[in-house]
């Protein structure tokens, strides 16, 4: 069995509106990840499924 991978490099050329939407999405994802990280360390809960119980409804 061979593991074949294809790597493609692309350059995004968004409109100003699309660029703003992409930036907002990245900021929202980063805020969510920061929240999950804080909760994980506060609750000492690091397993993916268990952590969802503490974070899913908040995100």
C-alpha cells in the first residue's frame, strides 16, 4: 500500500468584502480555540469528546 499525497499551493485573491469575511472568520475561530484551551486547563479535561461537554454549547 502506498500513501499518495498531492500538495497544492494556491493564492487567494479575495475581494475586499471576502477578505473582511475571511479575517472575521479567522478571528472567531481563534477566539473559540482560546476559550476551549482555557476551559481545558481550568477543568483539567483534555480528551476531545469529554471537552466537548464543557465547551460545545458555549461556542
